[in-house]
């Protein structure tokens, strides 16, 4: 009976020691940041950074058939598309955790334009033109502004290296126009604000873009 008691006490001490060791191992909580979540450059080198590097194993799945065990890798996707990048972190007692973030490589595509202010030098009623997209909207009085024109999702509206636009106002007796160019680097928060001088007067339009993986 005494021997059984000693064995029970020894087993309890060993079990308690193991639990204590397990408790001292930090939980595996996967977490990472990346220098950008979208890019118009298919050859952009994305820089991935773990929130902590205390894990025994880091495993990255870039969702393009490529993987890495580097704690803080750099990766080039090479093709346009949407990629769900997953980091799995594993600690010394084989506990693991995973987290996924989405990377989009594509282009801005024109989603809508909003005519926010027309000139006063062209009399109402007048037509607001936006080329080369063949947008012609009739506005009878300034109280109808801002005026919105929506575009369908179509590659022909994609902003690739640059896009050249022409804004014009036309009444029954007068017309004035001005062209301008938009580069992807000029788009901020998915929009570009154009200020256009027509006959010494100012018109304003806002171009809204969406980011598409193509």
C-alpha cells in the first residue's frame, strides 16, 4: 500500500511538472502585417512581417502555389488576381494558429463620375460631356448638381498606365472643353478630383475608381 502511495505521488509530481512546462510556453497566435494590400504592379515585392517571432515554425501559403518558412518573407506574385495569404505559426509544443489576409493585384477601373460644379459662362440648360466614354448628361439648372453618372464593370474603363479624358460643356449657342490626364499614382482613396478651367471659369468633377484584380 505504501508503494502504491509513493507511485501515485510520483505520477502526480510528473504530471504537474509537465503542465507547468506547457503553461510556460507562449500561445501560438498568428499575426502579420504587409507593406501593401493592393498594387497595380504585378512585380511588386510584398514585404510580410510577423507581429512576433517567438514561434518555432512559421509557414506561409501565398495562394499562388508558393510557400515559405521564412519568418518575414518577401514575395512577388507575378500575376494579377486576388490572393488569400495565410500564415500558420506553431510553438514548441506543436500548438498552432493561422491568420489570413487578402492581397489584390490589378487596376483601378472607373466606377462613376460626379459633376460637382459646372461653369457659369455656359448658359443653362446645357449638356455635360465626358470623353472618350461618350457620356452626355443634360442639366437644366445648377440645382440639379451634383450629377452622377455610373459605369458598368468593364475592362474598357480600366486605368492602366494612364487615361486621357476630355470634359466639355455645351449650350445651344456655345461649347467649351478641356482635356486632362490621370495616372494611377494620382488616385487617392479611390478617387481623383479634377478642377477644369473653361473660359476663365471653373468646373469640378470627381472620378471614382474601384480596384479590380485583372
